[in-house]
C-alpha cells in the first residue's frame, strides 16, 4: 500500500499482540514483587474452587447425575470456566473495573496515552487471584479420566476462546456506565448471571430460556459447546467458537467506543474529581 494508505490489518494485530505481551509481563512482574501475597491469593482461590468440586462430588455420588450430567461432565465445566475466567482476568484485569474508572474520572489518563484506549485500559493490571482460577482449571482437566494430548490441546484452544468471550462480555456490561451513569448494579447482576449459568448443567434450565445462553449471556460458548466438543473430540467446534469470540469482542469494542464518544463530548458520567 502507499505511504498514505490505511495501516494493514495484520500490522495492527501484531502491534496489539506485542502490547498485550508487554502489559502481561509488566503486570506479572508487579504482582510478583509481593510473592507471599501472590501465592496466598492464588492457592486461596484454588482451594475455594475445590470446595465447590467437593460439593458436586457428594451430590452426584447420591444422585448419579443432574440433568443428565455425570460427575466428569460437571468437572469439565468446573475446569473450562475457571480456566477461561482466570485467563481473562490475568490478561485483562480491569474488565470489571471500567465503570469505577470512568466514574472516578481516571479514564483521562488512558485518553492521553498513544495506545488504543480500550486495550490499554483493560490490560493495565492483572488480578492475582485469577491465577488461582486458571491453575485450578488445568489441574482439574489433568485429573479427569480419558485425557489425551488431543483433548488437552482442544481444551487449551477453547480456554482461549472462552477467555476472549468473557473479556468481551464483562467489558460490555461495564461500558453501560457511559449510558446509565452508575451501572454497577446492572454489571454486577450480569456477572453473576453469566457465571451462575455457566457453572451449572445446561439441561437444568428451561428450554425456553436457553437461547439466552447463546446471545446476551454467552454461557453456551464458554461452557456448553466446549463440553460437547471435548467429549466428542470435535475440533470443528472451533469453527463456531472462534467466530463467536471475534463477534463478541467486536461488539464489545464498538459499544465501548460509542460510549467513549459520549465521555469525550463533555457529558459527565457520575461524579468526577
């Protein structure tokens, strides 16, 4: 392309990847400055998740199955969701703090930096406890019977798509602050719905509401499609999960940019110092 043309998409993608890698390294180094606290939070979160696994083990030992899901099915969900959730918050630790940052007027700092505002904002910190979720997910999948190199590779790929969808979903919910002022209740409720729906068997929910899992609250793409793909070792599921993750990311980014125009226009959101 000519010198005055638009920047090729692949150069933009490479620049974003380099920026993500740099932010990740800086965030990890910062977190490791307090190693004792880091280890306590990581293993504390892993133990917290293990308590829920113990609950399901006792329940299913008595019932045999819940909604057709046996113990290994439930444990897969409790592997893929924490792994994706942990990766999302390890890489993009501000995805559930956007509303607070906007309300406190701290977004101005990111507007002055020569980076994409959304990407810079969400990746500017890591959530230490999220590393516990991430490690727990991989520990559980390693202990499940029938694990093979192919299934493990598929699990890793679906963890990436799940993390991307969670980043997009949480970011979109937080971006409502631009339009609602104080959106903490709405974004908090959305987070609870998404995690609750993802961590329970899909079949326990009424058929009439399952469409929600593949639209507004994308639990289906984070947990239920990956479960079916893992059991059948079906790599073609990525032909659905990858476009879904890209679509949710694009929609979330567009919503943030739309809200950012309102912020830049001088319309104050909440109380700013």
